[in-house]
C-alpha cells in the first residue's frame, strides 16, 4: 500500500508548563521511531516456535474473547506476554500531574471508547507503556497501533523533523539504526491527540492518513 505528515506548534502553556510540553513532544517523537524495533522482534518471534514467556507480573491474565470491547482511552490494562503479536507501537508520555501543569483536574468530558472495529481493522488488544495504545489488526494480518492522549493538544504535538501535512494529519516516516522503518500520523482528536503508527513495509504515509480518517469517522 502506499500513504502518512503536518507540524502543529502553538504557544507554550502558562504557569511554567513549558518544560512539560517539551517533555510530551519529545516522548511522542521517540515513541514513533521506537516501535520499529518492537515490530521487528515480533516478526522474528512469529517465525519461530513460541517460547514459554517468563512473566514478572503476577496479575491475573484476562480471558480472551474474539469480540472484546476495547477499554476506554483513560483506562490502563497490562496484557499477558503470551498475547504479544507483531505490529507497530506508539507511545505517549506519562500524564503530568496537576502540580506539573498548574491546572485543575476539571476538564472536558472524557473521550468515548475507541471503536471495536473500523474500516478493515478490528480491535485486538491493549498495550501499555508510558501511555495506553490499542492494537488493531486488518483482515490481511497487518496491524496498526492507535495511541490517544487527552493531556496533549494539537498545538503541542510535533511529529519530528521531516513531518509533512496530509489533510488534517502531521505524518512522518523515519528509521533508527537497527530498527524497521516506521510511519505515523498524528492530529487532534476529542480534546487531545491521536497517533496512528505502523511498519513502513506494510503501510505508506498516505495509507496511514486514510486509516486515520476512517478511525475518526467511526470514533464519534
């Protein structure tokens, strides 16, 4: 396939929040490039006999159901290592505290849950790192990762040097040493930002921008 880049930059937040905004932007940019290594490891693992995972997390593993409802973007859930599937991963920085931002806890209503399916994609699982990401898998086996952050605004989102606009999205293709080349598009969504990422061998920037359009059409 072939598709996702626009750079949004607004005024820094008041009351000493500039350092927080910079940290958010840097973390998102690093995450966009970082999921390439995870995708590569997942691909290599899928070609070998699956080893028995060693888990240091003693939390109970949730039972898998084919039509599981994706959790709300504000919730957090740790997946079992045995559920790992190859795909792309985007991260968002940890949500800053009110002390960091100088804002109160009151804000806009929370975003609705991400759709269980949209276009050719079906929700597969939740992934957690510094933020919460949701993996979707297409009928052809390829996958994307959708990451939502309600504490970052579109004006604060910077996808990185070389990003270019595709309709309402800021899209970038990049590759770090030893990692699979990745593509991602980010933009405004429900009073926050959403970033859609994938491996460049499976999707182009234009593909990701179109997928982002489909996601927003279903996520109402």
